[in-house]
């Protein structure tokens, strides 16, 4: 789960290559398809790396969003 921040490495490499291709301006068309999507059910969903403050003053870093239900139970 912690490494999911790097899932976008392939698409990022293609996007970076396209900045170079644009500057070269080849005499033929170049097309790429980038799989850009965020797999979140809502804008308030927890993401790996998010930090939440509990009501008792402790901070919690989300490392596994699948466990956010347990986090809600633990935070009064």
C-alpha cells in the first residue's frame, strides 16, 4: 500500500517523453494513451500518506485506506 504512490510511474514517464517529443516536433503524428484515474469513491476518501488529527490530539498517518473503518472506531 505504501508503494501505491508510485503506481503512476509509467504514465509519468510517457508524459515526460511527450514533452521531449513536442520539442523535437517529428514530421509524423505521435499518439499516447495514459491511464490517468484516481480510484477514490469520493473526495473525502482517505489516501495513503494522509494525516488525520484525533480528538485527543494524536495524529495518525493513513498507510492502508482499507483500514479506515478501524481508524474511525479508534477515534472518539
